[in-house]
C-alpha cells in the first residue's frame, strides 16, 4: 500500500515546449509530494499537497511550474516553456505511516 | 537552515570488506532521520527511520545508527548487489513531513 505510479517514465522535449507529469498513489493517502533530482545530487523538495490543498511550495518552483491535485487523489506537475535547466528526474511520493515512499520518477530531457 | 552532508561521495569496496557511510546534519528539531537506497534510473527505496540519539536499526548487512549530530550506515561484508547510491535525509519540526536530503554516497562493491 506504499508508493506511487508515475507517467511518463521518460520524456524528451524541445526547449520552449510544455510538459506534464502524472502521479497516481497506489493507495489513498492525504499527503503527496513532488521532488526534483539532478545527476549526482539528492532529491530537492518542490511542493506538497494535503488532500487537494497545495500547502507549501519551494522557491525552486518558478512561475513556469504548476502542480495540481484535483479531488485529492492523483496529481499533475506541469512545466511551461521548458528550459535546459529543467532536465532532471521528477519524483512523486506519498506519506503512509509517517514515511515518504517514492515512485520510480519521470525523467525529463530538454534539448 | 536545515542541512545534510554525506561522506564520502563515492566508496569502492571489495566484496566482504566492511565500511561505514557518514551523514552529518544540522536541523532545528529532528523529527526523524531517513536512509534510502537508490539504484541507477530508479526512485529512492526506503531503508530506515531513526528518531532519537542512540537508536539503531538493522536490515540484512546494513545497520544504521544515530547521534545528535550524525548518522552512520554500517555495511558488513557487502556483496556486489549492495552497490547503489545511499541517501540520507532529515525531517525537521513542523508538520509538513518534508525531507532535506544529502547528496548521497555512491557505493561500488567489486566481487
């Protein structure tokens, strides 16, 4: 009952295009998190939801990024006007039993 | 500001050669210290949570310990399948559940 499913697993896009990632929790939990990870670094917090409410956003989340969690179940992370610096793995996680469990991540390559 | 530093950045061991990974942290009130294992191209996999100084947790060849300033992940008689990046993260006070990660230690175990 832990973890999340993420889609797509890999995305290659041209600079300036918009991309959207989806996260589906395996089971329902109130909290859902988005992190970003670049090569050789640990994951960095982006934002989190308590049910459908987005309660905290990192300063890493520029105005080109938007996250939603309609109905408090699945979540989407959209990046508009992608830049090469957006190339990273985007991780979604849920929070059963006070522990954060990650999905397999969505790799984004901006060319 | 909460901060986590892991050392060494990379570690090469022979199969059976025991060693330890270090995680130093500064946090305004520790709610939990987490260890994750990450294989290339995959999301972090939860290993342990430690909540207070003096606490220890074990799983197969791995043992995690915690003091007021650092945590160690001891690897006893490692096998090649233990090769991975090991990530340490802290959860501070506040009710968000947000984790602050170190940059990770990449372990390679040679047969």
